[in-house]
């Protein structure tokens, strides 16, 4: 007999594990399928709303996270800047920076049953359930669930017409998945940790340079760097000797933090917008980066994914087990997430296109925009709260 949880989650990263913990708290039987191996460690930015969510799940206590007390936004070689302070909004911090390697174990702690190490490679609709095929080192497993949630990587339903496991008898509420929307920003991000002469004091820096957006986030006694540039330039920057890389970084950022003293290992990844919309009734949903991959310019990607997971679990809490995965359930979820997802996706896309341009007109527009934010506290507060909480704040 196949294992029969209510919901199968494909993805054992922060979004998939957040969803699993929230569903377990709601009394929903869940099984996580996690890809074997260890994911690359990296600093991740968490909004204040994400902290509240993790606190509710019991995963925040003991997490070593560096608070972001303020954010300074400016552009290199142009006028205009603005600063957002946590105390302007009565919050302990605007956000936090934590290590991926710390957050994942905190979320996985006490999760039962333990995640299954393997990969989802297809499914077949069987009446009011979906049979999910999982390949692992121990062989093939079949999980019979009411709903499959893909929380990271490619959405298997993208290949539903060609995957053998997806061509079985379809239930009446099984529909194809809408096309994938993508936008290539023509940029890649160089990611590293760097040490500066001035120790981090809780301030994050967003600097718009001739190469592209450059962010420095406080991370322990160092900064987490995300530096966007053209793909060939990003690869060239990452390959430079450390001293030459630090000199280029100082030239792009300026001297506000004194000298750049050291840089850790550098990695490069392409930047694009990718949005997937599973059609109602497919018994397959995407959350997190399986549903949307965003430019890192506003730090919204992971935080939007965590809100996806939270609202899906809240909806499941209010439903009967038999309704999970039905066309009506999927429609309700997509309706609840529409405003927040569209708002975050559109805002990030706008920032990525306007703030990444080095056109003189764009630089001038950026300057006036930053100036307006600085002299209009209500506008600055609106932007700050949208970045922290999304279009819909947690209740």
C-alpha cells in the first residue's frame, strides 16, 4: 500500500519546511520530499513579517540572525538618497540576515515523519487523490495524496504532457498548467561575504551603481554582498584575485564603510523573473521559487514564498481533509494569494528594470524618486511596510 498523507511537499528548503511545520500544527498529515545532498550555504534576508511567522512555528528561538536596524538607499554618481529606520515603525528591526544552514535545521527540527530523501519525477491522478512517484537511493516510492505542493525548483506540471507518470487517468478536476512567464534581466549576481574596516552597526546598504544594484547586508561581523552586473562582467568580477575584487567593490560602493578588508568565496547566479501559475483543479500547486523567482533587488523572493506557505497552511486548517486539492480549494488559495503575489512581483520587476538601468534619464528619475521618499515620510512608510509585510499583513 502506498503511503497516504494528505499533502506531499516537494522541496526541503525554508519554504517547503515552513509549510510542513504549519500544516503539522494545523493537524494535516504531510510528507516532505527533499533532494539528497547538502544545499550550498548562503546568507538569506528575512523580513520582520517572516520573523513573526517563524516565531509562530517555534523556529525562531535560537536562530542566529543579525538584525537590520536601518536601510540606506542611494545611487553612485547621482543625487538622492533615503534612509529607513526601524524605530520609525515601532519595530525591533526592519529585517534579519541568517545563514541558510541555520534556518533549515531549525525548521526541520522535530518534523515527523522525517523528510524522504529523493526526487518527485511524476504523478498520476487517481480519483480524488494524486499518486506521486518519488525516486530515491532505496528505489521507487509512491505517495498517495490529495495535493502535491512543489516548493522549490521546476514545477513538474510544466512537463505534464510528456512525463509518463503524469499521463495516467485524469480526474475531472485535472487541468493543464498555464504557460511560464519569464523575463531575462541580462544580469547575474555576485554573492559573497565581505569584511569592512567599519564594523556592521545594523545598517543595510542598497547602492545603485553603473554595474547594477549592489546590496550590503549586516551578517555577524561581516556583510553579505549581492552585486548585480552584466553576466560577463559578473563572471569576471567573481574570478578576480581578492585584492582586485575588493578594489573594484570599493570603487563601486564608495568609502562609507572604510576599506574593504576581505572577501569570502564568491558565487554567481543569473537573474530573471519567472512566474508559474498552476491552473485551478490540477491537484498540484506551486509555492516559493517554484511559483515565482524574483530579482534580489528588494529582497522579496524568500519572504514572498514564506507567505505563500503560511496562507496555504491557514487555508488547509479551515478546510475538511476531503476538500484539500479540489478545484475549489486551489481556486480559493490562488485568490487569496493574488494581491500579495502580483504586488510583490510587479514591484520587484519595476525596481529591477528601473534601478538597474544606467541611462541618464533613469538615473535622474531614480534621484527624484529617492528624494521624494526622503522628504515624504508617508510614502517611505508605505514602501517600508510593503517590503516587510507584503500586500497583506499577517493577521
